[in-house]
C-alpha cells in the first residue's frame, strides 16, 4: 500500500496518509473546509464574511474534540482561555462588508483523527453551525444574524430556541486581548462587555453624565451622585437619561447601542454631602440582549478587598479632554494614607467605601464617577467580578495626571449586595 493517497475532490487536491481517516464533511464548506492532512497535522481554509465592516476580528471555533496547536495566517493570535472553544483574534484586521476573506488554519490531529467542526462565530455572530449545536452552547446574541444564516445552511432550526439560562452567565470578557489588560490602550467595542455610559438629554444632544456597569441583562450599577439632581438625593427623571453599551469610544456612537432608561433607584440612605452610600441602580426599558460584546459582570462573592484590581473607564487628559476607554491597575490604600495624600477625602471615608491608588503613573487619568473597579474571581482565572464603583476620582479635582499619589474613593460593592440583588429583576 502506498505511503500516501492523493485524492481529487471537486478540484481540490487532498494529501492523506493511509493511516489517517478522510476529512469530515464541514457543515458549511464555504466557511470552513479541511484542505490537507499529513504527518499528524491538518490544514483548513477559513472564509470570513460579514454584513458590515469590522475593525478588529474575533473568531470562535468550536470542534469536537477541541483544537490543539493551532496556527493561523494573517497575524491572528490563538487564544484558548480555558473554554471548549479556540478563539482567533486580530484587533487590527479590517474585514470589508460582503467581501469574503480567507485565512489558513492548521492544527494537530487528535489521536490521529480530524476534529469535527461544530460552529464558527465571527465577532459574536454565528456564521456556521452543525445540527449538534444547542441553545445552551451559545449566547443569545449569537443568533442575531438569521437572514445570513439562512443563506448558508438550513439545518439550524434547533438552535433558535435559546434557553434563558444563558442570561445567568457573567464575568466573561470573551473579546479581551489577554487575561491581564494593558495600561491605557484603546478599548475596542465589546472588549469589556459590561461597560456602559449614562447620558443625559440636554437640548436635544446627549451629554455624558457618568459611567456604569452592567450587572444583569437590563440593570446597571453606577454612582448615586451621577443620577441625582444637584444638592439633592432625588433621582433624575428617567426619560431624560439613556445608556450606551458595546460601542463606547468617544467618537463612535451607534444608535443601535443606545437604550432608554426605565427607572433610577437611588440607595435610600444616600447622602449627597458626604457621598455615603453613593450607589444607584439604573433599569433599562428593554435589555440589549446578551452576546460576546454585551455581558453582565459577576457580583462579588467575598467582602475581602482585592490586592489588585482594575479601574475601567474613560481617560482624561490634563486639559480635561475626554479620551477613549482605558484600563488601569489599582491597589487598596489605608485610610490614613488616603487622607494624607488627599485631605479632602478625610470626611468622605466610611465603612462602606475604600481608597485605592494607581500602581503606575499615567499621563492621563483613567476612570470617572460610576466607573467599575473589577477583579478576577479568586476561584476562577477567567471570570471577572465587580468590586467597586468609583465615587470620587482625581479627575473631579481637576488633577488629571494619575500616579501612585492619586487616590480614588470607591464604593465597596460587597457592602451593598443585599440591596443590589433586591433590585435586580
């Protein structure tokens, strides 16, 4: 018997060692097809196509068994992230609408066999699926491209009945470039899927009030002083407010990512003078639907302050100019150190908040009122939880350069869990 067999299938030359099984049929060969198998490895063609232009591309490949030793062309990074899927990412990749673009993907044979393709998801949208896929496998938002799906494959009817249990998932930053974020880089849409902005309608235009964090499909947590009238604990009229999710960079507003506010719930013991209990809940009129780019963060399971956490929010230059979203690492600061660095904080420190300071110096200040302070859960290196809400930041004092001497006053979310949970539908 020859060492290898050359097969011609639909004009495609496939080299297969005699001990290797023939390639499996792809559920959508126009999207993913195996091209070559030899010496314990496989090579496939992956074709990407989108209904709209994409700046930055993330692909999720689900196979059985999971892919190993994956290599991708066009400078795509391979991320395993401890899940059943393999993710391919290139934040600089431009995919033009309706223009098919091919990548070469290769990997290792698993026990001498080809992995069976289950699905391909492009930037949160399912573009290929097999009959094996079920509603519990994917997020609700993966099904928002049904028109395009119908042109690819007709065997996807059983994936439309998505279980609402998916809504209980939290803390998964599926599009994050790496587990530990870099300081002050431009945050791409959906990279931190729980980040939100609260806007007020002023003379027909939207003005940013504060930042907020998605804690359930239709619930945001922010600072109380952000959504109350000046020198008052009365909430701002809900009809004047809107929330923006997913596409949060300053110059990239998208009408589809703006949601009306149903109600504002201010903590009943909020004191506008001392900023005690400076937390509020913003309920959306309708939830955005969950997908890779919109996910709630988990609430904390422990009251112990993290040794290190990350502040997520807009950046502020020294002249007060608002910049795109960024992240910065922060560590807790003792109360006496905090008030020493910033005497005005002294009267504001109480049992339900804490001080933190930046680990590294920054030419810009990251985070403003309502910004989330987050940390990876102690029992999982891939799940994020909300540890705090920025109450007072350096930017509020017109000191826009942040470093180790720049304290932030943070409402401790663990102290408000009972109240928060009672107001989540």
